[in-house]
C-alpha cells in the first residue's frame, strides 16, 4: 500500500469518550502513527448519517472512489455480518459524502485522553 501511495482514513464511531477502553485507544494510536493512515474518532451523538441512515449499515469502506463495501448485521448462518459490494456511482457518492462530513466532525486520536 505504501508503494502505491495508498492513503487510509479510518473513522471510529464510539458511544462516548468513556467507552474507549485502553486496548482500543492503543490500537487507534498505533494506526495513526502509520505513514499512510489518518485516524479520527466521532461520538455517536455527533454522527451525521445523511442519506445512508436507512441502509442498516454497521460498517463500510470505499476503495478508489469505485467500490463500496457495506457491512450489515445478519443473524443468518455462522456470520453476524453480511457484506454487499456496490459499484454504482450514486451509492458510492452518498457514502463518500457521509464519510467526509463525519470525518470533518471527528476528533484526532491524539485529542483523546487515555
């Protein structure tokens, strides 16, 4: 990833500052020290879902503005989550817009007390 100059932005959504246990804080700080990663935290009460609120998504990732993976809760089979791949430009734009808005509202991991 570093050779291809891939940049990763990871946004953790947590209930509140008290819900960030030491293992999670250590993981977030470790990730934020990587050359190609930026890490921020946003509290649930500050999350702006925009037009993706009815998707049932519990996690999502966007790659190269071309592919969107959406993870939803699932109680079927042995898996607690199902993943959907989406390549529709409009859907990707909706998720990217929601991510960007929440990224701006997020706090740098260095601002979290631990």
